[in-house]
C-alpha cells in the first residue's frame, strides 16, 4: 500500500539533546510538542498522558534512557547502568499496565551491560531501532490483520491505537488503514473511550487527517451498534498480552468483546511482540492501573458530579482469551488463542 498517503503524524521526535512529545492531552484543539530535557521529564510525560499508547510509551522510555545516559559520566555500559538505575526506575514506575515500558527498559539494561566505552551511542542507536522496528511491525500487522476481513466490512475500534500511540501507522488502526486502502473495510466506527476520550479526541481526528471517514459512538452505544449489523469486526490494540492470550487493553474493551461474542461478531487484537508478556500467565496477574477519580468526576476540567460523590477509575480491563478470535502480531496470527497457540509464536517470550 501507499504508506505515504496515510499516517503523517509523529508523536515522538528525538531532537539530538532532548525529546519532543506531541501533547496528546491538548489534541485535537492544539497541536503542540512538550520538550523533555531530562529523563524525569519523560517519566512525568508518560505518567501524565502527554505521550500514551503502549508502544509509544516504550519508545519514549527508550529515549528517556538516552537522556538519563547523557546526564552521567561512565567508562562503560555496566558503570553507566549503575549510575542510571534510579532514573530508569523512575521511568519504569511511570505507568504499570503497558508491558512495552518494562520491555523497552529491560532491553536498555541488557544493551548497557553488553556495551563498552561507546555505550551512549549504542543506547541512542537502540532507541532508534526500537522506533523503526515498531513502525515496520505495524505495517506488517496491517496487512496480516486486513487479510482476515471480508471485503465491504464495517468495524468498530476502541481507544486510540494509531500513529499517536506507536512509532507510526498504528496497531488496530494500522489494520483499519490497510483494510480501508484494500477496500476490505467500508465503514469505521470509533467508541469515544470514557473518561479520557482517546477515541473521540484522538482516533477520529487521526482518521480525518488520512481522509478516512469515521463515525463516533458513545461507549454505551457499542452493543446497540453491533445489533444493527453495521459492524462485522471489533478491532483493538493491547497493553499486555499474557501467555494464555488474555489481553489487557483500555477500559471498555472487555464489554465490547462480550457484546461482540453475543452478536456473533469477530474480535481482533493487534499488537507487536513487545506487548506480549509470556512471563505473565493470565489476565488476573496483570496490574490494572487505577487513575485519579477526578478524571471521572469532571469533563474538560469542569466538575460535573455532585461534591461528595466518589468514583472508581480503573483505566484498563482484561479480555479473556476465549472472547478473542485473532491476535495479530508481526510474527503472525494466533487464532482462537490458547497457551499452545501463543507458545508456537512466542516460545522465547516477547520481542
Ligand atoms: O491510557 P492509554 O491511552 O495509554 O491507553 C492506550 C490503550 O489502551 C491502547 O489501546 C493500547 O495501548 C494499544 S496502543 C497501540
């Protein structure tokens, strides 16, 4: 496909001595980059959702590690790692659920241990590779996922899984881009994704940049939409895929999966191998991020709920493997995921 026709947004820009992150809290009204001059600024940006989406968080952390490296003097990688350990720990603690963050930092640590005096260049090269590998994986998954969809289908997606959430092209949104380009997808619906509105503020905006028409629905309208027969596939990304195929993704994904199964629709998860965590056996073992209840109690900073009311704000949920028809990764597709099916592609763990 003509990749240049699609996907022109880049949320992460390495500027040589600092990291520029597209401020996703302000989109679509304001397109502005936050400049991160040190690794703690990157950790804060990850925690505060300036940059978000599992692969993008991993990439930002890899560049955050380069900034941590620029702040120390060391003769070799092992010494650098010792000096950088507190900063790497703060990056890792920024968010708990998306395993790409831990995966990228584990790769940083391994690389440092194997590096000599040119460790800082090696580290920067690795951040560039993590970014390039993610873009290539997304483009490949786009083709693999689109091939599963019958021509003329309607699809529903949740949260934002596009260029904004990755190095480019996107995971679930990459499949949608490829599916639209190949005339397999005729209609795209996006659920708004309360409370942070990734679907409403980011996904439909991103599709608009590509000239792909998309229809926004309230999260609560998803089951009714499925009942009308307008969609054949629900396509989502992932923050962590366990050894048995259980998948953590943005809150609301699980209810979409239940509704899809009830209506006889197909459910696809699209994620690079950096999101696969073969060390986590099943969904119950995943830490689900709990965020400030204030995110639920206010809209655009304006309190909408009576004072004194409490809120419970888990921002991810786990879709059990039995509700998933296909997990699409750059290594291949796992249909009707099981431990055996996952092991066949990920015998040695994730990427
Ligand atoms: O809280 P967020 O916006 O970081 O959550 C993002 C999601 O849940 C995405 O669906 C997931 O990371 C896949 S992104 C390719």
